[in-house]
C-alpha cells in the first residue's frame, strides 16, 4: 500500500525547480514562498465552467484531457457517445497525432514520452508555442501544460481565467485567496476538476501533486514536459483515435486517455484496475 504523500510547496526555487519544502496548513506554499507569483494571464484563458462538461454523461465520457486542454468539445464524439448510451466512449477520444494522420502513434510504449507527445501535438496544432510559467502568451492564446507517466500515459492541464468563482472556490476549500490564473484538468472520461492528486488547488502543474498511486492507481506523472501557448481566438480541430488489427485478426482499440495501462488490463485480462477520481 502506498501512503498518501505530504503536500509540497507549489512554488519554484530561485533556479526554477520545484520547491522541496512542505506547504503550510491552509496554504499551497511553504513559509519562504508565501508571496509566490502566479502564472500571468492575458484575458484569453477559457472560463472555468465545469457544469458544461460534468452535467451530461455523454459529454464527460467522450471528452478527454487533450480535448479539454484545447477547449474542443466535438459534437461528433458526444453524439456517438450518446448513441452508444455512454458505453465504451473512451475509444472515441481525440489523441495527439491523430489529426496529422497517425491515429496509432502512441500504441507503442516507448513512444509515450514528453518528446513524442509534444511533437504529435504540434503537428496537430502547428501554432502551438512552448513557453514558461512566468511568461505571458501572445494575444489570442493561453497556456496549457503537458505531463507524462513515461511508457504509460500522458495528461494535460489548462490555465483558467481569473474570476470570482475561482476565488470563492479557494476560500471554501480553506485556502488563502490566490485565485489568479489557477489550473483545471479532465482525466480521461472522468469529470472536470481543478484539484491535483492530493485534492488541492492547482497553482502550478509543474509543482502540484501528480502521483495517484496512493489512491490505488498505477499512475505517477513524474515527467513534466512543459508549458505551451495554444490558440484560443480560433477554432482548433483534433483527430479521433482509431482501431487497428492485431495478431490473429482481432481488433485492438487504441489505448485512450486515463490510462493506457487501465485499457490494456481491461482488454487482456478482462478486469478493471482502480481508477483515480
């Protein structure tokens, strides 16, 4: 059994590396980083509206972290999921590289790395620019972040616009009001949320908790790939993951979203692993 880790400070040190100190009670930061500066916003960040995803099973079951980070709510995927009565909608997920023509790019474990996922994402959306936590995206763009559990799974976060609802959320959770530019995400076919693996608000995806093993999951997104500016003032199109024939003529679905290992165990052993919430 993996013990629940203690929350670390969500600031970075003078060298830009995650702070290793523990966070104070009712704070996301250690004693030395109580004035940690948030990631700046430019007004093009998507508004945090979880009800538009979470209230309809056909929506939250068909939209994964990649779609959510790019602010893409594909009606085609949603309608297919609804027609299937919400069953097995994970096979409909958008996947990095699929729009570019490689619907099966991440079937191979050795390709599930930061470098490969980043390259596939940029081929899908060429306008994407790599950035930093402290930088401001150009007009018409806002930040997302990519992490990887190497060989297993990728995951995305997106920065939300600053609003009163976000500040109220923090206050209700008992945290000091630091609402500017916090982050949200959507893991696989689960609902949209704005907390990390320790159920704490996400001030910085690089320093937030991404280890879900204490919850019974196999996933620990140890590799932080980077921050990226993605288009917000124009419509983004993504590609749907596909299916390919495996040995013996059997059809094998492309693993999709949370998590590749979960998918493999369901398909090969006929049982589910515990999933993070």
